[in-house]
C-alpha cells in the first residue's frame, strides 16, 4: 500500500490525489495528514525539505515533489497516461505544469506573507512582485487556453491537471474575483471539472 502524506488544503497534494484516481490507484493508496509546520511530524524525515506532498512507496522510498510523484505514478500505470510520451506533447504538458505550479508558488507565498507576518510588516513590493507573476501568467493562458482532448474517456495531461488545481486554489484562498478578468479560463475550468469528477471530489478544505 502506498501512503500519500498531504493536507486537504494543499493544491500540490490535490494534483497528486487527482492523478491517483485517474490512474486507478485509489485502492492502493492511503492518504495520511501531514503538517509541514510541526517539527515533530515525521514528514521532515520523509522529505528533508519538510514539504508536502510526499508519496511513500511500498519499498519505503519517499517521492517528492508533486511533479516527481506524478511521473512515478504515471510510469507505474504503464507510462504515457497523463504524462505524454511523444516529445513535443510531453514538453508542452510539462511547460504548462511549470507555469501552473509557478502560479501556485506565487499564490502560496502571498498567503504566507499574510499569515506569518504582522499586517504592519507586510512588504507591499514583495506582494506586488508575486501578483505580477500571477497576472502575467493568467493573461497569457486567457489568450490561448489549453485544449482539452475531446475523445471520450481520454485523460487530462499533467499540465491540465496542474492548471485546474491552480485556478481552484485561487478560488479557495482569494475568492472568485479573478474570474471577471479571465472568462475563457473560467469556461475552461468548468469544462475540466465536468470531464474530471475527481476535481470536485478533491476540493480543498481547511
């Protein structure tokens, strides 16, 4: 039995949970909570960075971060399922994943600034820097949303999964204000959610 260490609020953990379901590993995976801020949590022994998610394989190997975990799961499922094999398609999916993960990184840094630093000590220049990353990325994606394969039963690729989780995290932590400026991305996310029921089933909490 594999063990996924994560948190219900983690968008990176959500990426992995979606992959687990899409690849048919629900019955082979146990999800256990992890607290990156707790020094006594065994997470820090499993991943020296103390970050989630971490996937523990049956042989005890700990895989991290979400990108590596998804590569491992895809290969375990036979390969080419949600991480394309063909070079051009693979690079396009990984490039989209990198952009979506960057949106998530900037969003999480913004959350941490508000959570861990007193309001009078917030660094507006830092917050503006993160906001710029997010705005530029969303604007580029709005101009050309990634296509979803229309074939019945086809699985989304890792880039599409990552983008859905990034947009879902914006809803979760920052409300739906982003939606007014990016209607094509809203339509894209609605289509993704309709095609991938596990997206709603893994909605963040906490």
